[in-house]
């Protein structure tokens, strides 16, 4: 089963400022609900760099490993999810919008049968969590 999620938020900051905020991996936990991100290989600012994101509370959660597959500042960062729990692709896009920008988050995830069945239950909460995180992100980016 393929799960696709696309959410976006308007940001009252330039595309360059929005991009800098999105790709500040060390500070992503300040706006992304229950997540901590580390650069595990490379500089975190180029294709081939690897990231590790733990999402959860305390010891309960999962680690999502990723490799950056496209790096086009200040508009596009694509990743391939390489973990055992999360597989697929992700995309962060920044689009100019008047005097500000729009941040678009897109995930295309491969789900096994158990996750596929569970998605009907957790999917709405997952989407709500992303929307909440994106609203936090807009405030985070605007304060830079």
C-alpha cells in the first residue's frame, strides 16, 4: 500500500529564510512534534548526506533514516526513507508567495499490510500532527 500525504503552510518570511529554517536539522525538534533530527553522514546540505530522525516520547517511538537525494536551495530538498519502519520518499518545497513563501511537505510512503490497516486509524491523527507542526514551523521561520 502506498500512503501519500501533502500539507502546506503560508510563511511570512522570504523563501531563503524559510529554506534556512526548514533545513536547520538540529533545530527541527523546535517545531516538529515529538521529533529530533541528527545529520549522520555528510554535511546535511548536499545530496548523499544522511539524516536520522527519532519521533516519539521518551523511549517509545521509531527512528526514520533518510538520504538526501536532491538539494536545490532555496526551493527543494528530497529524501529517500531508508529505514525498516519508514520507506519511501519525502519532499520539502518552498514556493515564493507575494512577500512571503509557502512550505509544502510531501511524503510518499510504502506501508506493509499491518501499517496499511492501521493507517485508517492513525492517518487522521498523523495528518493533524503534521498540520500542527507546520503552523509551529511558520512561527519558527518568521521569528528568524
